[in-house]
C-alpha cells in the first residue's frame, strides 16, 4: 500500500502505550487541519478500520514498536469511504507506525 502523504505525530502518552495523539498532516496532503486521534498498538495482521468506530481516523503502531523521536513523521493512508483495510505488509512497509485518516465529506 502506498501512502497518501505524511503527518507530524505527537502522542499524548509514551509511544509504548495506547492512548491518543495529535496528528498534523504535512502539505501537500489535502486536509491540513490537525486532529486528535486514538493511538493503538496492533500485531501485524489484516483487519478493517471503520469510520463508525474511528470517525477521524487512527494512529496504528506495531506491538512492541514505535518511533524513537517526538514528533515523528508517519505516513498517512486516507479514505473518503467508510473503511480502510490494513494488512500485515503495512507494518513491514511502515515499521514505526502509520496514520489512517478518514477524509471529511
């Protein structure tokens, strides 16, 4: 999967903990208003992230991993639909984590 851009991400707790993060997309991403998004750790696998559960999106960090600096620049995968499918390859391609962003409609 290719990214649709990058974002500066600052967690509201240690990178090793689930919680929330301040996410500020970096131009030329089409939406530049920062959001506070949930931050969760997941083992590499295939799963579907739904807008109904994460209206703005989600920051995913591999279990036991994460960036070593703050803020971290992480890739964004965006969708104007209601779901984003994540595969184990995403965790390999983006080992520090990544942002899933639901575009405003």
